[in-house]
C-alpha cells in the first residue's frame, strides 16, 4: 500500500524518529507516478547480469563479423532471436550498400633503399581468435579510391590543416608526394582529404607508439597496448559530408533506390590510402631526410622525426572489390500502452572490423541485458506508455551505414514519432561519459544520480562531479560544485546517433563508461574476447552499470507523464556557444592584425635561421566585425521562454502533488508531449549546412576538418575558422531564426502547460 | 678634427640636405666624451678576427684540460703569455682545492637479469681528439661521496621535489633504493640531494634521448646530437649551499687556509652518484616493473617507462682519489689612467671536463680577442680611465672553483674596487642572451644596440626584440614593442658570476649567443674542435659578435665619466618580483584550501582507480596572510629615488652638452662613481640567506631546489614555496631594509649629481 505525500509528511512531523525524506519526483512524473516508476526501476536495476554479458560477448565475438561476412548474418539472426526470447517483436531489416573490401595492397620503399611493408597482423599464441586469418578483413581503409602511385615521402604529423601551415613555413610541399600521417589529432578520414587538397597523390596512416603503442604500457598480449604490428583499420569516406552508403545519400539503400555510380560518389577519397603499423612505419620514417620536425610532432619511435621530402620514395597500390553488400539491421519493438506513436529508440551496432569484443560488443551486451530486463518487467506487468525500439545496427564501422540507411528509409515516421535516440558503442571501466542534446541535460543528470559506480562508493554522477573538480580549472571546479547539473558534451560524430540527431533533428544522447583502462587494439584483430576479459571491464560490472543507466533512461522517457525535456540548460549552453563565437572572431581578428604587423616589422626575416630557413606567412585580409545581434536577441527570447516553461513545469509538479492522478488531463499532456518532441526538430533547417546539406542541425555537427570532433553552431564557427567572412552574417541569421522558432515553441508549451488542468 | 654639437646643429639647420642626426650621448658620457668613445669603439669592433678564434680554439682544445691535468697548466701558461703579448700585465694565481677524480666506477643490474654498464664513451673515427683516452677524465660526477650500495631501482623522472610527490601519490618509496633520474628539469646536483632526503642509497643520472639525443636531430658524428654512449659529466656538489672548494667556504683556498676534512665538507653528496648514457640506461629502465609513469615523465627510449620498484636491483660502486689539486687562474690587467682603483672585471673559464671546445673555449676565444683588441687600442693611444682585469678561470666545471677562490681571497679589495663583473662561458649562433643586475639593464641594452647580428641585417638588440615579439604572449609583445629597454633575466648560477654577484654584491652580467643550434655533446669527450667547427658557430662570426658586445661593455664601463648605472629598471623589476610573491602566496593559499576541501569531499577516494591505486595527499595547514607592507613601502622609496636620480642625470647630460668638459668636476664624479659601485653591495646582507650564509644577495640566488635556476627575492620566495610560513615576514623585512638602504643611497647620489658643477 502506498501513502500520499501529505500523509507521509504528517507522520514525519509527528514522529520522534525522523524518516528519510521523500525523494523529489522524477522529472516529468507526478509524485505518485514517480513513486511507481522508481519501484519498477529498482526491480529493473537488479536484473542485468555480468555473467550473461560475458557469455554473450564470447558468442558474438567468436568470429570476425564485418559487413557482408557470414558471421555478421549469423549474429544478426541470433540477436533477433534473443530479442524475441525476451518477449520483443524483432525483425532483420536489410539494405544493400557499397562496402569495398581489399583485393590488392602494396606499400614499398623504392629508394634510396628498398623495404616492403608486411601489412599483416600476426596471430598470437594464447589468443585463440587472432589466428582466424581466413575470415579476417585485411588491414585497410574502407572507401579509399583504387590507385597505384609512387612519389617522394613526406611526414605530415597528424595531417590536419595546421600541420600543412607548418610544412609551408618550412618550404615543404606535398605536391606529387605520398604523405605519412600519424593516427590521432582528427578523425582518420580527414587526413587523405586534406592531403589531397594539398596535392598529395597517396596517404599512409600509422599508429605511433607514443600515442598508441608501448608508450602507454605493455603491448598485447603482455598488456593492453598496441603491439608493433597492430594496425587500425577504419573508414576514410568523407563522413563530414554525409555518412551512410556513399551511393544513396538522403535515401534508404533499398533494392530499388536510385544510386550514384562508384565514380560519382562524392565521399570516396580522392587519393589512395592505407593504414600501417608502427613496425611498418619505422623503416619509412627512418628514410626521411630534411629538417627535424617541431617537438610537438615527434612520436615514440627511436628515430629522429623529419619532414622529408628527400630521396625516400614510396610506392602505394590499393585495389578493392566494389560490389554491394547486404546490411542486417536488427530492429526490436516493445509496444507502448497509451502513447504507441511516440517512439523511444535505443541502439548499438553489432558489426565489427574483425572480432570486435570491445567495439562494439561491450556496448551491445549491455543493450541486450537492458532488453532482457525490460522484457522481464513486461512479463511482471510493467507497461511503458510509449513504444520502445531497440536496434542492433549493422555497418557502423564503414560509416554508420545501418543506422543511416534505416533513419533515411524511415525518415518521415521518425520525424513524426521519435521522442529521443539513445546510443552506446564501446564500454569500459571508469566514468560515465555523456554527450548529447542539451534539452536532455537535466534529464540525464537525474538518471546518472540513480546509478551506483561499481568501484567507488558513490553514484556515477558523484564520481563524475568529483572528477570534474579534480581535473578542472578554478572556474570549472566552481561550476562542478555549484551548478545543479553536470555539463554534457555536444555530439560530433563517430557513432550511430548522427543520422538521428544531425539529419533528422531527434534529441539524442550517447552513453558509455571509460577513462580508466588504456588499450591499443582498436580496429585490429586483437580487439577480441581474450583482450577484453584480461584488460578491460573484466568483471562486466561497468557493463551492468551501462545497462542500468541506459535502461533507466529508456524507461523514464517511455513512462513519463510529461516528456522530461528542459530548455534552460539548452539556452544557457547556446549562450555560451555565442560567447565563444564572439571571442573566436575577436581572437582571429587580433591574430590576423598581429601577424600582418609582424610581417611589416620584418620579424620573420630577422628571426630566420639560415641553416634551417623558414618562410614568412602571407598577409591576410583583416577580419570584419560581425552582426551577432540577431543571435543574441534570439538567445534572450529562448532564455525567457525556458524560464517561463520551468515556472509552468514547477507549478504542474506542485499541482500534481495535491491530486493522485496529476494535474493535467491525459489529452493535454499528449498534445504537449507531441510538441515537445518537435523541439529538437526546430533547431534544424531544411537546407542543411553549407557544402553538406545532409547535416540539418544548426547547433551540432562533426567538424568539416575534424571529423569526429564537434563544431557547435557549425555554420558560423567554421566560416570564422576558415576566414569565409562573407558568409558569416547569413549563417548567424539562420541560427537566430532556429532559436527564435525554438523560443516560440517553448513559450507556447509553457502557456499550455500553465493552463493544463 | 672634431666639431662640437652646437656647430653641427647649426650647419644641419642651414643646410638643405639633411644630415644624420647626432646620436644620443652614451649613458654616462658627455656629448664630447661620447663622441670620443664611439670613435674608439668603432676601431675596436674592427679588430676581433674569426680566423684567430678558430686557431686559438684548435690550440686550447687540442687535449683534455681539466683541473690538475698537464694541459690545464699548459693552457694557463699559454694564456698568460698571450695576454702579455697583447700588452697586458698577466700572472697565474694558484689555489689548492679538493677535486676528486674517479678510481672505481661500477653499475650493474644484478636481478632479475644481469647487465653491466660500460660507462665508456667510444672514440669516433674522423674525430681526432675523441681517442685521447689516456688523458680523458672517465665519465663521473665530481663530489659524489664514495660508496658501494645495492638496492631496488626506482625511476624518479627528473628527480626534483615535485616528482617525489608524484611517487608518493603512487605509493612508491625510494627508501633503500637506487634511483635513476633523467638529466634536465634542475641542475644535476639537486637530484642526489633530493634523492638522499627521501632515503635513497644511490643515484644514477642519464641523458634521455627525448631531451638530449636522437630526438632533436642526427647524433654525432652525423649530426650535433648526443650519441647512444655519450655521457654528461658534471659536478654534484651542493652548490646552492656554496660553490668553490668544498673545504674552504668563504676563504681563498691558499696553501695555509684552514680546511674542513673531506668528511666534514657539507657540500659533498650524501649518497654515491654516477652519470650514464642512454645506451647504458636502456637495459636498466627496461627492467623496471610497477605502474606506468605519467605522460610528462616519458622519455624517448622505445620502452614503456615505469616507476619501479620491482625485481630490478642495481649495484653501484664509486670511489675517488680525494687529493688536493692545483688551480691555475690567469689574471691579466690593463691599468686605468685616472680611476686606477676602480676595477672593471671580465672573465671566462679555461678548464673543461674533457676537450671543451664549446664549453668553455668558444667563450674564451672571444675574451682573448677582446684582450688583443684592447691591447691594440692601448698601443694606438687609448687610455681607459679605470683598471681592466681580464681573468681566465680554472676549475669552473667542478663548481666555480677558480673564480670563487680568487673572489674569496681578494674579497676586501673587490668589495672596495670592483665596478662590475662581466662573464661569458659558451657561445653559439643566434640571439645575444643577457642576464644580470638590473641596475645595468639600461646600460647593456645600449651596448646591444651597437652590435650587428652576423646573420640578420639588424642589430643584436633588434633581433632580440623581434624574437621576443615572435615568442611572446600579447602582454610581452606589447612590452617588447613599447618598453625602452628589453628585459634581462636575473642570474641564478652555473658560471663564474656567482661569487662576484651573490657573495660579494658586485653588479654582474653574463653574455652569450645561442638559440639556433642544438647539440648533445655537453660535458662529453665529443665537445671538441671537430664538433664545434662542424655544427656550431663554424665561421666564428658569433664569436666575433660576442667579443664586440663584451668588449664594448668593458670599454664603456672603463671610460665613462659617470658610471652608467640606472635604477628605474631595478625598481620596476623589484616591484614585479614583489607582485609575483604576493600572487605566489595567494596561489599557494588557494591551492592548499582547494586541496584540503577535496580531501574532505572524498575526491581522492572516489576517483581512485583500484587497478592503479593512488593515495590521497595529506591535509596541509592554511597559508597565513603575509606582511608585505614594508617591502612595498621600500619599493615606493626606491622608485622615487630612481626617478630623482634620472632627473639629475638628464640635467647633468644637458649641462655637459653646453660645455666641452662636462658639467661636473672630476672629483665630484669620482665621489659619485665610488658610491655608485656600492649600490649593488647595498642589496646584500652580511648574514647571508637562511641555511646558506655564503649567499648574501637578497634579490638573486640559485634556487635551493633548482640549482642553476634563479630564485629572485629568494628568502621570501623559497619560504613561501616550501611552506615555511613562520619565517616569511622576517625575510620580507630583510629585503625591505636592503631596498630602503638602496633608495637612500640613490637619493643621496641624485642630490649630489644635481648639485655637481
């Protein structure tokens, strides 16, 4: 039997022994529905089972299971059957996508000495799956164009635009050269893109041991780090232009979809690319002559790192099988009881580059245990208001293929019905990393407070708060202590949330634990069950914690009376972005002025070292003042609307505490909820971003020159960064218009909610 | 024939073709005497000859010439004879000092595997002097105590106090251990001192290739960098306590001086120490187990750097010949014409660890060419007002022995007569690096403007200004552009200025070019003529520039009517130090408060990683507020006095322009000059610094835990840094009293100068 709050408070007031205070109602719940929800969540948290996660990981990572492989299909069928056994409706949905697999791969030093790269990861005794050579994809970068090139070798550090400025200062050109870049500093696909923009004819990408090898610890199998011959596979398609099947941007890659030819596909690289190990890189880098690189460019090999070019010439040949392959997305549903047409979507991919125990199985097994637990609750009588969709995506590794094609194929339905998308991918020990839509920041902070950290005797929220204090500046310490919610990061790209958030405008979150263990098996044959169960979350207790966190988030979104969006944090965060952009403009203006002054002063000539000469940079046009007013006005409106909404929300909570059923009628709430899920859509634009219309979200996008790394308010930020001053004011206006729409929507919702009885 | 200024101006005013403006008179000269001085300096600058420097370097570095060696004596005699041939009075002055040389040296890994360090630098074909094994000092650290110890090995990064805090956080103790530290991060003598304070029984110091090896370029003989078996020799006596002969602190090590026994000498290390190459270090470091070190600790060897301790045990044996050796200081004089009792002193050492082409011969040959040029001018009729003393010191390498014993032996005379001490040591290509007394900052800026950079078409001053703009923050760029003088650094230790500046209170400067070439031959057998003439100032044009800079400085100090001290820059710099100290106190207070709060919040427990556990630090006592008022008042007085002096000075210059002979009588100027040279003495205290009374200067000292690195206002700064709060107010008062004395002296000088006719 349950008692209502006034009675409980009465008892407490009269009693001589104090009782624990009744917890605040959960965001979006009435006092009573919150109590019910908490009961179900308590039962839910008890179900996910580390032992089951371990055995599922063993099964799912037993053989290589990349797109198009037999074990990819076998896993999909097994996953579908698992969901069914948990009581879900589950199907496999297929798409036909371009996924090149390698036929020829050659890298050789042809002068001044010769060396042929082995391009092969050896199997290790003791690691049973590392020897499955017949089924393993060779080391390669998917969507490298075919090519056969020879040229002088040039070392380009991480191969990002700033590195080419440094090369230019040293008088080093990559025209006609094969460049060699370290992994890191950007998403890998940026490296061949920038290299090609500067005239290179080929690109090698290697894992340097300072960043990813013995520098950080013992190498596999003695420790978790990347061994000498370990290679990072990965896609190099131009994902910042669009992810998914290169042949079918914007539409699902169904049998009869209209397709580009391979030659037309704009996201395939312009020059051939191959990834290599530091074992293969060392003889190439050792052959370089020319000036010694700056300190910050140096890696961990026992050599002197130099720019080149010199006598060292490299031959690179890449040829792929460009046939279409079939994707197997597993889609499972638990139907909603009342708001059947509001969908809460959760996903994790199931495909891997090879065995993929960490990436993606460590995240997938958490998702599976959530699904089993939700199925259990369902059998016990729990009925989510909203429909829950759990997806196990195929083809994430080559470029978010499974999620993107599904999202594109179901775009209209999703725009109408999707409440939110919750993603996970890999998982490890440590801290719950959360990124996503800031309208969900308050909500997910609430979830995080209700998950216990498996190692420390505190919640995951508390541990994150203390870590923010430990790592932070004075200002961020103050904020971590005083702000009600911990900040969540904005989403760039790199996993399956992109099509939901950035193409369709569905509020999204990405969750995963990590930060305590280092590893060096990413996208190699060594990312396997042996590695994971020796060096990562070996007891699968963080797997359970992830299941608890993500599962509770799904439950709250599915059960809430009022969807738990909150706009004050969004407004405040957007205000911070605007401030950053103003500062960025001022900093760029100052840098340009300063640089031009230095050129005029003769600084570069006077400080030139004739033994290692550098060139003066070119004078740049001065930065204009920008018209930020529309953006600032829109932010003011959004801030006011968010305050108005919060006021209406707390009145609703107060009223809901007085009556058992809550203060608003079900139909009013349904109307409000239907409009609440459109709030993230309001932040998108039909035209999409300049140069890349697939990306429609005006607040969050992967950087055009960073790849995974987010650019917030990307239209403005990237125009300033790239000095495209003439476009900035127009981009400011687009964002201002979106924020004004958002403010208007939130303000209307506040009025409706305030009037709701 | 010379014309006076009024006539020249008249001609200029009437002429239609403008003439170049007459240069400002040199600081401390009248318009007329400045003109004469500039004429002599023009002739002076033409004399130093790169070809002669090259051949002198070849001669002086032809054989090893460390303290006590036959070639050390031969060089001293040759130097004496050179000075004599230039027209100087020159003698060799001897002292008998403790200088241990090695008899036994062993380092072996005794468990879990065995390895014996070779402790030997191989000779290189093509480098003729590297094979002079019979005369070379073996690789060792002078003033290491004898010892024979075995213990577990622990890696301590640079071995400075902060590194031991990190070890403590990881639960690693060095009690009973042999530590291995990288060279760098502090003066080498700090490493065994701090290791012994923490209970270590032995200390190895090695050159890591990231800091000093292949990381920065090709290794010798293919390039300038340290080869695999190259070793940095060097003293490890506790120089921050006192430099010079460990047996005779404060007095000259003459035959009959009262001496400590070796056992009593406080500056000999408490534990045995040996330096090793990275070739010898690699097997030792590879044998370490335990946690992986933080990123910032990692070096450039292709291994995983770990803390230890573990199974790796090291045996270290050191035994030295502790007999006294004879120093040969070469002292040359050019007598002054009128102010014979005012001495301008210039020095560079002549002893080396081995052949020492760079250290110290590159500086010494510049000094020799200055001496030859001054001798030439003397023959042409130039007569310096003041006596000039040129010294070639012996025993700098073991611990400033020659300069310290000479300064101690002649302390009374020097306190009375020394105007200033100008030091140099090594020299290379690039930028004129100047450090020293801030009362000479304005003067030396003037000298620097009159030396042409050999590579860039600007003066050394202009090149330094542009480099400061290139490297600096916005604030330091602004200052470099707007401040009349470029700032000079304060002197810590590491060369022969220490006894003059920090023991006797003689205004000092240290000059040397550098910053363009890297090298890795410091204190090894490869610092030789072959290396220098292939990889450093191969044309000796920066040698000539150093001779021009230092020689002109000597001439101006020797010839000036009024000694060119200026106190406004000193007052401003001391004010900056005071501000830094207030900020340091506030920062420490905030750090302590923050740290204590974090301990209370349970931050360290909650963010502990059980697989790589760390300990919470201990709570610290809160920092008290400090009584800075006396210091700030003293600085106000000094600032006012300095302004008053500058006003009197410009009136003197103006008056001197009107009459040919200058406006003040010779006797008044003599009185003023005699008191001006006491101005630096006023900044010292008879009691010396706490814990190290040999150091008497209250503004500048080498850091007790940095060695070479300066601590300005050391009594206060080190007390704050080390949390010795109870002593700080007393130290503030000592500095305030000295600055008040200085203010009073400067103010009196201003009055005298204003009244001088």
